[in-house]
């Protein structure tokens, strides 16, 4: 046969295998079991990995908040300020959780956290100042329109985001 090297025939290869299997070695069967288990584990891992993220997610619903079309610019900017504060609060909460994990693993995070907190505070000051400028401009723009109006605009709707 062409698949075996020249001096080996299928009959002699089968004979060598049989001779090895009938030898009395105490470590032969446990090692055979371990090697079969590891091979099976690797094959199982490939099968599981092949089926991961291959099926489409069914009925994935994405919710979004709808807003009143008559909202003023000031109301929109106030909602942006609220959203910014909520995002910062959620970020700090998540950061506290990650710092606890870092402490468990002995990772030194305090110097980086101090530097990043200073950068974040600077960015927050900038964005809050920018939103305050936009809010003042929006309120100034609104006042001449509201001077002749009989009823004030409805208050900003508060969404329950729990």
C-alpha cells in the first residue's frame, strides 16, 4: 500500500499494534483513558464553538424613548444634563465594582484612577459649561416667544428608567 513507508505493510503494523496492546504495563490503560478524554474534550469544544453565535437572535426588541414634538430646546438641554449626570453616576458605580475586583487580584489602580478622575472632572466641567451656555441661549430665545403666549409650556416629562 502506498500510504505506509516502504518497509511497513498493513499486516506488520497491525501486528505491532496488537503486540503493544497485549503487553502488561500498569500505566497503559490510565494513560489511554486520559488521552481519549482529552481528545474528546477538544472535539467537544470545537463542536460547541462552531454552534456559538451562529443562530440569529429571535425577537430582539430595542426600546427607545419617544418624546413630545413640542418640546422646547431648553427642555431638551435639561434632559441632556440629566442624562449626563445619570451616565456619570452609572460609570462611577461600575468603576467602583471594577476597583473591588482589581483589589482582589492585587492590581494597582489608584494612580491611574486619580489621573482619569481629574480628566473626567475636567471634561464634565467643559460639557456642563457648554450645556449651560446652550441652555441660557435657548431660554433667551424662548422668552420673546412666550411673552405673548397665554399658557406656559408643559413641564419636562420625567422618564422612569429603572
